[in-house]
């Protein structure tokens, strides 16, 4: 009796903590407002820092770095003249808009949804958990499709197989959200993060470029890890804890792929193979049209303009699928698919406007560079480098993610400080970005601040009205803990072996 009372008291305390987090999170302004406030803060801080003569010594040139006040006559004129340039030349903006042209066609034609369904339905029963997690990881190529389509589908698949639907929901949610930083492919988030990393790195090195594929090798290894660990957690921890499902829902009939959908997938597959063949001929031979004379594959126009390749890889198969199934019958349908995809970016474009002002105000003021130099000196003085440094950064990123859901919004704030700081310690921005992605992913599934968390609770309540926030968090917590341990261990092993995190993504950086 005493044990039950204590358990009830602990649960009450747990829910109080959750309620407090939810209240604090809901009280935060819109991310665009946060960036606007940060930009104003940088303006004020630049004036204060200039007044107290805050300086540092540039480690490469030996020159003194001084703060440039944004409230001086020169600073005010610069802000007024560069508002539009800051917005237009902000790297993530163009990258995302270009990628969404192709992704919009693939998603609007129905190709992405059918691919996810096919992956789940064609897997053998003993591999169904791994198939659901894998589908979640792959769904990152179209961020909303995984949350809206795959997660309820995962629950329905498990229910149809006589397994607990909440376990299927958890497996899909883990792949889509807790494994957000892993993938077998370049996804829509990669150009965004790479663009922010590049902007931050140029505070220190104006000529550096960061490819959207900079984390590709580590992402692929991470995807294999997430699938393996996610499958083990689902089958050995989550399902035994849930037990047999005794709720009101009965298994719905699983809708197999129709003949038309199969024909569309075949057409899309052929289109993808043809596109890959054309790219191979244009990139691999020394005389390829996308190769610069005398330069290797990694420095070819293909990798420098990878965002165009991403657009084509989605656009061509999307067109082929849409034509084959009869959903794309004219150019008007294609343009509508592109337009619909762009229409979902309206709030993102507004957010980018304010994020760009913050990033470029920060860069102009030199505050970021001075903080990076001073921070690097502090870390050297306490000997926090190597694996311990990256582990600490993973933990910090995971903690911040509990209160701020958007990966791009967090990285826009963190990158201008940590990317140059770690560059001064000898670490490439690609490694810093990889460590951030681990922390940013693993706590997605346990924070009510994640934008789709309420939707996940709604999906769960379909199977039992008693399922709520506490149910989801207690079910997903094992994924957060074990993904965090295994993924951080992989990062440590990766660093110990000295492996690059991706094309043109070495672990170490040397000042030019």
C-alpha cells in the first residue's frame, strides 16, 4: 500500500514537472519573435561591448579584434542598407526553396507517401519493427510525411499483426523524430543546417564552404545504428512493458498497393536510375561535364551544387510517378504541386528574415568572433577537448532541445558561437554539426515543445482515451536514453578512428 502511495506521489510530481515545462514552453514567443529580440539584443550588446573596449587577438593573423557598435553612425547605416541583402543572401533560404521544388512534386504526386507505405507493407513479419523504424528514418526526406502518415500507420500495422499499437507508434516516432539526425539519404534539413554552419564558419574563415552532404558518412552509419537500437528497444523494452493490447480498437484492413501505384513506383524507379546514370557520367569520369578541370569528384560542380541534384532526384521520379498514376496530367498540375510545397514555407520565410538579421548583425559586430576566441582559450585552459568536448556539446544540445523544438532555429542561434569556437580548437564545422544533430534528435520524443507532440498524443488516444502526455513520454524515454548512449559512443568511436563525417567533412580544421 505504501509503495502504491509513493508511486502515485512520484507520478504526481512527474506530471507537475511536465506541466511546468509545458507552461514555460507555451509562454515563449514565436521563433520569429525570438530572433527579432535576439537581433535587438545584439545591437544593444554591440554598443555596450564597444564602450567597454572588449577585444581579442585573432589566432591566425595576430591582429586585435574589436567590437563594431551597431548603434554608431556607421553601424546604423550598415543595418539600414543591408536588411534586404541579409535576407536574400542567407544561405538556408535559397537552399530550402530550391529543394522544395523537387520535393513538392514528389510529395504532391503521392510518391513519398506510397514509398513509405510500400516499405512497411513489403517487409517480412519478423522484420516489421525494423521496417517501421527504417521508414521513419527515410521519411526525413519529406519532414511532415513521417509525422502525419507513418506514425499512425505504424500503430495500425502493429494492431493488424496482433501487437500493441502503441509500440508501433513508438517505433515509428523513434525513427522519425528521435533519429532525426540520421538518414541514408540527403534530406531537406541538410541544406538548412549546412547553410547555417557555413554562415557561422565564415565569421572566422570567409572562404570556407560547407556542403549539404558534409555529414553523409556519419548519417548513414547513424541510420544503421538507429534502426538496430530502435528495433531492440521496441521489442525488448517497450512491448514487454506495454503487454497485450486490450483497448477498444480493432485491426483495420491494411490497404495493399494497387496495380496503378505499383506501376507508378516502377516508373519512378526507372526515372531515378536514369537520373543517377546521367549524374554518374557527368561526375565520375575526369572529362565529365560536372567536373572542374584538374579537380577531384568531391570538388566537382555536382557536390558544390548538390542542392540542384537533390531537387532533380525528387523532381524527375515525382514526375514519372505522377504521370504513370494519372495524377500529373499537365504542366499545371506540376506547378500546383510546387506551389503547394512553397505555400507551406510561408512561416519559415518570415522566420528566416529575422534569423538572417540576427546572424549578420552578430557577424558584423565581431561579438561572435571574440566569444569564439575567448571561449576557445577557456576550453584550452581547462583541457576540455576531443571526445569529452563533443560529448558535453551533445548533452547541451539535447538539453536546449527540450525547450526549443526547431532544429534550424536552435542551430541558427548556437552555430555562430560554437562553430567558430570549435574551429579555433581545431575541429571542422562538419563534426560540430554532427554532434549537434545527435543532441537535437534524441530528446525530440520526450518534449511537449516538439511541434508534432500534440498530434502524437492524439494518435495514441485513438487506441485508449487514457493515453496522454505522460504515456507518450514514459514510452519514449527508453529511446532517448539508449539512443543517446549508443549514438554518442558511435561519435566517440568515429573520432577515435579519425574518419571523415562526410564528403569534404574532415574531423579537424586548420586555420588557413
